[in-house]
C-alpha cells in the first residue's frame, strides 16, 4: 500500500485522463396525483400508482411526506382504531402467549433462528409457490388494500423496473418474507414453536418484528410504505449509490472512504459522504456515498487494495448520512404505532443486540436508515455459544439466498444446519 498522500496524488493524476462524466439521477415529474382505487386492471402498470411509477422528489416533497406520514393520534390504540390489530391478519393462527412462557429446556439443536432478507433480494415471480399455503393470499390482499395497488400481481408479473423501485420493493420483500414464514409453519411447525431468535437485514428487520409479534402486520406494511417513499425522496436529492467491495487483507474500508472524500472535496463536492453502509463478513463491505466518491473508488480499485467490486441496483446511498432527510417522516409514523416488547429475541441492525423494549425499537428503527447495517456483528451475537454446544437450525425466510451465503462466510458451523425457505 502507498502512503496516503502519494496514493491520493497518483489517483488524482489517473483520474484526469479518465472519463469525467458523472452519473446523475433524473427526477421524472409525475402527472398523477392520486392512486387507482376502482378495479384491478389486467395490466399491472395500471394498478401501480402513477405517481410512484415516475416519482420525482425534492426537499419540498420530503416535507410533505413528513406532514402526511401519520394522520392519526399517538398513544395506545383502542379496539375501534384502524391500527389496532394483531401481528397477523385476524384469521391467522399464531402461537399463544403461554407457549412463549414455557420454561422447559429445549435441546439447542431442536431450536431455530429465523432470518429475513432485505431490499435487493426481490425478483419477478416471487411468492408464486407460496400461495398454496394458508393465510398467504389474505396477506397479499390486505397489503394491497393498504398500499392501494395490487402487490401480489406486481410480485408475480412485474414489470421488473417497477418491482425494483424503492417505493415498491420494500413492501414486496416484507410481505413475501412473511408469506415464506407461513410455508415454514405448514411444513415444519416445530421451527416456529421453538424459535429462539429472529433478525432481518435492513427492511427485513420489520419482518422480524412482525414475526416476534412486536409490530402488527398492517402497521408494518404502512411503515415500510412511508419508509420507502422517504428513502426514495432522500436518494433523489443528490447522485449517490452503493457498491460491494471485496478487500485484500491489508486494505481498510475506512481508509478507502477517507481518500474518496478527500477526492470529492478537490472536485468541489460540498460535505461529501462516503462510508461503510453494510458490514457483511470479513473483508467484504458495502460502501455508500456520493457518486463522485464511488467513481473514485472504481477507477482506483487496484491501488486501494480492492480485489473485486460490484455496484448495487439501488437508487441511493442507503444506511449512510445521505438518508438523514428520510428520518422525520418515519419517526412521526413510528410514534403513532403501537409496539409490543418482542416475544422472541429480535436483534437490531445497529449493534446486533436483542431489543429490550418498545422505545428502543422506535429509536433504533429511526436511526437504522442512516446508520450501517452491522450484520457481521449481529451474526456473531446470535450464534455465540459455549464450546461444544449445538447450533440451532437457521431458516432464511424470503426471496433469495443471500443471507445464507453471508452466514457461510461468518459462521460455517451455523451454515451447516441452515436452509432457505424460498419464495
């Protein structure tokens, strides 16, 4: 590795001869002001709100999102309130409170850990094989009523460019992941009954909190809708993005980000952001920030000690300080939601530790969007055990198999007794 000053100077000279083009996000003005409510169209494009198909956001839109994020009073919900509901739709069969209060010691190998994926795991066709299981169709229907577009049709038929939008995919991943839980409940009910821990990656944390009966299904759908809209709005304020980097053992992500920010300052970028957004496993991180910072890293990867890199198909630098404008709308909505203490240990993305009370859940979910996902650290906490103690069986519930792949690189023994409940 070269000294920082020499490396930055070398990178600067190399950049002068390279392309100076900068990728900019384009905000497309929306001509629609309300959602389609009457009938389900044959073409899914007609069912998705036009204003979310071509969303163009500004600081003014973020202010509007804040005003509209919660139109109800905070406090303990009453039976007559729309938001007063159990963790699943009313017809769902969930374990009783007495079940969670059992103190009988269970052999660790007969217990389970359930993980939920995040944004980026979605694909057109997900959920198709889950519709045969109880409650799943009802889940999609209830979510569609809340979202005001046909979520099931979007998941099954796309189009991909609409499903991939932040304003759509977060709800899609949430509902499909919980639908996968219903498949697990039908095929391996012991895994639900003997679950000792749950966690979710980014938006997957909301699925984990629904599963642990901390947040109701309906409330979670509403929250991720607000979250997705606010994050989309924040991402369109400045060109930004995310990239996965695989580092040499001598390379440091913090040092790479420091050099990238120094380069941005030289290029005239005001208050540049470049930081680790996700800690995945040793020597693999996701870095997020201004577009100029990411371009610097791409063009100087070899000198920076990067073995391999890949841009992620997302609209902004999620889990960095560039998401601060999205905090206020979500914070207001969270204050209006009734949250219970989790009945199963549910671990936070912020520090890997299990949530203790509703106030902590609210606070950490507010922070989560603009703070790194410490998934590697979370995995270490969840699977920490005495030498010789058996590992629980791990189930990844939802689209894709990314979390199992990450688990293999963090704890191979836990991975050996894991499986994906695919969507």
